[in-house]
């Protein structure tokens, strides 16, 4: 099946400011794809370009088979967008908000009524559906904004910072809703976020951006391998251990980090070499208290990517094999 | 172009305006002060004993001397009180009536266009499948329809106040004068359109409702010019002058709308936000 989104060498500038530079990525059907980057990385501009709110300065885009420059309205009709702020009409009720956006999306009155009831129930808003949304809590507003984005049963959903400004409880609730609705409706989702935990929990693949450029793209496992090709073992000893040089020379060991005289971090090439490394450590007289395999977190991947240009990143960015 | 989408945009904006106290206050206060309170006070004073002497003020008589022949002729066989009331509310007040469509349309349009930006709802609106033209027409209608309705209702109320309050003085229904018909049904819609056109243009450049409203409020100078012109006898809003004035204002509104539509597109609105 064709990709839902295909972006090739996208460029965009506001006057002299280069907002997007040579950005390429694709999003597959049913996938949750994350655009990850700090404020000003170009995530929101990318979403605007994908929706045809204005034309790009260069490169090519295809969204749901349409060129946003030519058929932006068609894309917007078949997609839903959750903007960074809930952007609700606070003097209107939830039902009135949904009706307004439903009509603009071309839905019939009956379709709007049925779908609104379904979403209000799904998002637990039915009790307050006839209250002005200005009286809602932040979490309720965000849930209603999500309902609005889902109103048309869109094939593609853009979520811009979906949990921004929410308290932890509301953020968890919104994340669970996104995961549930995605499972239920099989919608393709593009999430813009700088919330690493959210990206790690929700996204199948990620594109890490900085200053309008792509730094890396892939699944979390692929990104982990990109910044740290091996697997990390944290080893704690009962007594101080002095055989660091011998460890460094062991087969399958890529690098070492000493935490203290009684603990060590060892990067090994693969899971299969762990028993041999542990056995060799014992052979060197190490009194091992605990061995723990550690996966590098998305936060570590992200910070490393943001802070340095990794020599192997170009292969990933350009879609090369890992 | 979908009229259903245009209707829902106008419906939403009118619903929001109805809930906005600051806009509602201006919608009620302006007509109330200009078209009810002021005439009622004057008519009460005119019906008091001794009003003839008060209204036989030399300044008022000098002003009456300066009036065009058509006005002097229509006031010819009236006494001082009758002619003063008719001069004031039948002729001199006519330009004042035009303040209403201008201010109302400007305040509703500012709420509708700049208000979206101020309340951060603009972006969600721009992500809908509605075209720029549908958004523009829907929003313009949301300002135009209530302005016209309120203007027409205010005109009816004004006519009632003048006829009821003036009956003891004139002994007949004397208002509206013929010159008011083109003013209300031709010049008033033109001024409403002018107010909307100016506000749309300004709204694409300012961030807040108040900013847009205050800037477009400068158009009131036009009405003040008409008032001074009529009070000094330079202009007389006769039927023909009303028709020509309406035509000129419609043209000006058309020019503002033309430029407003150029500005009202997703790129311009978001590009401005990004800076």
C-alpha cells in the first residue's frame, strides 16, 4: 500500500529565515509517526505545509495521494488536526463546537449528530456536552479538541503537542485515548512533540529534527543503535575491581565506562556475548553482585543526537540500511 | 463554494457575538443613546412650557438661515418649536444615524476577524476544509446581517419615539422625512459594508479585537464630516445626495473588500502570526 505521507527534500523559508531545510520522510498506513524536536525545530511548519495552509519553498509533498499545494482542502477534508492549543470556541458548547467543525468538513447533520454522540461518550464528555467549553478544565478541553480532530473518521490525524500544558494525570488520560482510538480505528497518526516519554510510548517511528533539519529517523531500536550500537551492561562488584584493561580486550566488548571502583558499564556487541563476558569477569577474580542489561532511553538518544552530529546518522536520515 | 459552510461560519460568529458582553453593550448602547435617549430628552424639553423661548435662540435662528432652500421651505409654515425639532431630528440627526452601522459593523467584524486570532482559535479554523472565500464571506455576513437588523429596528424605534413624542407638537405623524429612506435602506448598508471592509483590512495587521476596533473607529470621522457639513449648510442629505453618497460609499467599501480578500488567505494570516 502507498505511503500516507511522502516528503522529499522539503524546503521552506519565512523571508530570510530558513524554517525547513531538505527534509525527507515517509509515513506508512496505520503508523504512528513522531516528529521530535525542540521548539523552533520546524515541526509545526511541517504540519502546516502537509495540510496545504501555504505552499512550500521547494521539494515535493504527497499526503493521502494529494499535493497540498494543489489540493489542500481535499487533504484537510480527509484528515484531522489537533493544534498546539485546544483552539475551541469557548462561548459555544461542546456540541456546538463539533457541529461547526463537522459542517466545515462537509458532514451531513445526521452524520455530525451520530458521530458527536459517539465521540462525546468515548471521551467522557457527555455529561457536560451542553455546557460552554470555557467552563471546562484543561484536560476536558484537550479531550474535546481530540474529539474534534477525530470527528470525520479521518484517515490521517495530525497531533501537535497533544499533552502540552496538561497535568500528569490528564496527560496520561489523553495518551491512553490516542492509543485506544488508534487501535480501534486504525488511523495513521503524525505526532509533533518535544515530550520524549510521549514519543516513546506512542510512536512506531520517529524523525528527530533540529533547526528545520532532520537529524535521524527510524524506530526507537534503530535510533538507539544509531547513537550506541551495542548493548550496555551495568555490573556491580562486592569488592573493588581492578582488571579494566583485561575487560577492554575481551571479545565482544566495545567500550567501558567506570562509574566507581565497585561498578562498571560495559558496552557489548550483542546479547549473545553477555554470558561469556560475565564468565571472563569471574575468571579475572571479580566478585559480581549484580549484572543488569540496560537499554539506552529515548531521552539519551535524543540528547546525543541534538548535541552532536553522529557519523552514522546520514545513513538513517537517507533511509539507508542499519 | 458551499453556502452551508458560509451559513455555519456566520451562525457561529453571531452566536459568539451574542455571548460577548463588550460587543453586546456597544450594540445596545449606541442606538439607545443616539436614537432614543437624546430625542426623548429633547422632546420632553420641547413639550415643557416656555420651550418656545428656549428654542427661539438667536444661534439656532442663524443656523436655520444658513440651511439650504429645500429645508427652509419644508420648515416654512411651522412655529419655532416645530421647526427646531424637525431641523434637529429630521435633518441634522440624519448623519448621526450613520454612526450606528459603522460602529456596529466595525465592532462585530473586529470580534469576528481579530477576535479569532486573540482567542487562538484561528489556526484550528484554517485547518478546516472551508476555502478562504467561504471563511471571508461567512465572517463578513456575520457582521453585516446583525448590523442591518439593528439599524432597521433602531430606525423603527427612532420613528416611534419622534412620532409619539412629537405628536403633541405636530398633531400628526411627521417622521420619517423622504430623505431618510435612501439613508436607511441604501447608505446604511453601504456604511456597514465600509466598516466591515476597513476592519477586515486592519484585522490582518493587528493582533487584538480592541486594536482592530479602535483603528476602524477612525472611519467615524467621515460621519462627523457629514454632520458638520449639514449643520453648516454645506451639505444637505436630500434623496439624491443620499443616493449618490450611498453609491460612493459602496464603491469605497468594494475597494476595501477587494484588498481585504487579498489579505484574507491562510498564508498571509499565518505568515503574519509567525512574525
